[in-house]
């Protein structure tokens, strides 16, 4: 039989064992390990910690975070199978389906007059938004991109604009379209820190109290997706923006599915 540790010893030793297993699991997840035996032992150990966490026997924020982060990375870096292989009614839409569901909830709750989308690509998300507006019987989409794509879906609720989302002329053109309507704003164009920060500063005054501005792909640059070229990207832009504009906060309810491409980036205006 395995000897039972005295309580005081167990309280001191067990957290360190847990931390060791989680560290080994992260090492395996990043493919730095070459030992099959160690892989199997670590996998079994981690599974035990995960089971104990789910059962409530030994809750562990570290274990849960490691599970979610590894699934997130697996999903993102398997793009040809997952998010780049996602369609809405036959149109490609390069988004995480859980985020699409969150947008559906926001549209139902807030009934925006417009969705202003920066970054059109194939038009899949614009088409998704338009069809949701069909269901609620209200709303229009204006979507902006510097590069036109052939075969984008046509829909009476969609207006396509060609240009940069930080161009004052485009900003004014959108203002003429939406008038005094209540928009929900989605930023999914160039993901450099400087561009996203410029977008946030430009478009945020159009967001009414209670509505959101959403910055896509803040998971890049290690949050937790390891896209090195975006290390100073959307996440850093959001952090800077929140530090300088206290009218906006992070909507923690948008993390309820554990897994979002836009962590800390659903930003409601509170005043």
C-alpha cells in the first residue's frame, strides 16, 4: 500500500507535485520532450489532476488553464481542419464558432442598428451578421476592407466599402451611412498594435453606452496562441487603449465558454 502522508506534509508536497506535472505537460505540449515513457507518465499524471479538478476533489486553476490553453492552441494551429475550414451557409467565415455564437447573443440582446466591421475578407462574417439581422427583423452591416475579393455574398443588408478602416474618408462615409444609429463595432483588419490602437481611438466614440467594440484575435502573440509576428498586436493595443480610456471595460461574461479568439477584447462602453 502507498503510505499516507501526514496532513501537514501533504499540504506542502502535493501543490509542488501538481506544479511539476503541469510544467511537464506544458513541455510536452510545446514538443520539447523526446521521451515516450515520460510522455505517457506525464499524460497519466495530468489526467489524474484534471479528473480531480473536475470532480471538485482538488480544484486547480493551473490545471484548468493548461487544459484550455492547449486545446486553444491545438484548435488554432490546426487551421486547415478547423477555423479556416468553417462555413456559414456555404460562405467561408474565418472565426471561432463560439465567438460567432457570442455575436448572436449580443445582437439579440442589444439590437444594434448597424454592425460596422473592419476587415471583410471573404464576407462570411458580414453575411452571418446580415442573416441574424434577418431573423431579428432589424439591422444593417457595413464592412470595410482594403482588398476586394471576388464572389463575396450579396445581401440587401450588407454594404461593402473599399479602403482602410483608419482612413478619415472611410470614417466619414460610414458616418453618412449609419447616421445616428446605434452600432456594434468589430475590428478584424490589420493586426499590428499601431493599426488596432488607431482603430480603437477612431471608432470608439461612435459606440453608445451599453454597446460593444470588439477587437478580434487578441489571442495571438502568446495569449495563448504563439504567433510571434503578432507579439505586439491586438492584445497590446487593447491594453493600451483601456489604460487611456476608462469609458470601456472588459466584458468578462464573454469568457463563459472558456475558449475565445478574442480574450479581454469584448469591450462594452459603460459611460
